[in-house]
């Protein structure tokens, strides 16, 4: 089924003249070809903030009072009401990325001008994924971020993980491979340190347990094959899938990754447990040891 563009979904909404060039000059990832609104992290001063708001407002009916300080206006009731109305009516596709962050934080920062804060967060962490995955320490270093803001962002991240996890709960993992990969992306792709997880499966490849085996540094995570095999016996698992992330974003396996895979496979083979795959999660893609033939003698790069 073809993906419908924003305008196809909302045929009665007309883009005003100059909207694309105005927003595109301010929003790095705005794509006028299919009218999808992307990152707003490239906004600079008050004038550019006002221009961007006037541009989006011209399309969606938002209004900014003349001679108004846009920083001050960004936390007034009317602005928040307009932003909320637009989201309810048109969904996330009608929102710039910084506007989604503003919406997310309205309730926890009722007296704060959230647009500057949202843009600082995007400038620091790159995108929404990077923001919600950031550690408490790094988030609190950003001007305007309180513990309540951190807590709300963390909650959003955990809700997304739980929703993705539900799609693989008590299901045949092999038959729902796409859902497994999506869950791993949501929960691991934007972590700042390496995390090693094991999915333990029964004889029908139904998920028995999804467990974190180890948390490491930015480029290493210690894993003990004997402990993985021991846990498989405790759960009476018949098979498992290994997953870990590369915080660098590049999922290419290292020599150590390949050797670790080989050792765990041998330990599990000794107790009759199958290792279906070892997946490395990057920021934009992933690497499958099984798909690349690494289980045919488990080669190292």
C-alpha cells in the first residue's frame, strides 16, 4: 500500500505561497516534495523563530500577535492552545520536531518558554530519539531542563519501549522478526553505552524472557558465555537471540564481537540450545550475523 503524503491525507489544506522556501530555509529536514515536517534544530535567533512560526501558522491558521516577542509568546496560553489544536486535528506530520517536544513538555513546564528549550535540546542531542535516550546527567546540563523535564522525557521513552515490547510478547519471534528489530531499535539504537541483551525462546520460538546480560562503556560490553548458557538452562530455553548496540551508530561487527558470538554459540551448543542470531543495532541500520553467514564458521573481520 503506497504511503500517502500529508496533503493527500488532508486535501482541503492548502500550502500558502512562500511556505516551503521559508520553512525549508530554517528546517534542515523539511522535505517540500512530500510535505513532511522534519527537524527544527536549525532555528537561530528571535527573528528566525518568528518567521518559522508565521510560516507554519499561515498554513494551519495559527496566529502570532503583531510586534510580539516570540520567545515570550511561545509559553502563553493562546500559542499552546493553537499548537495542541493543530496536533489533534492533523497529527504529528503537521508538527516540526521542536513543536512535538514543546507539546510533550507543556504540562511539566507551564511557565517556561519551551521553544528555546526544545531547540537547545535538538542542538545538543540531534533529534527526538537522542533526546529521550539521553542520560539524566547530560539532560540536566542543558539550560532549562529540570528533573521534572527529564522524568517526562524518560517516561516517553519507556512508554515507546513498552509498546514495542508488547508486539513480541508471547509470540513466535522468528515469524515476527520485523517487530523484534523495531523493539531493539526503539530500546537500544540511541543508547550512549553498549548494552547486551538475550532473548530466550521456547521450542516454538515463543519469547520466554527478554533480559539485559550486561551494560558496558561506549565501545565495549563484557559478556560471559557460561552465564548466558546457565541462564538458558534456568529458563528451560531451547533457543536464543543475542542483541547488542554500537553507540557509534555503525553496526559493523568487531573482531571481539565475532569471537564472543563464537564462544556463546559453542557454550550453548554443548547444552543443546540453538543460537538463532546475533544482531548489532546501529542508529540507522543493523547487522545480522546469521544473514551475513557468520554462523558458517563464525568469521571475524
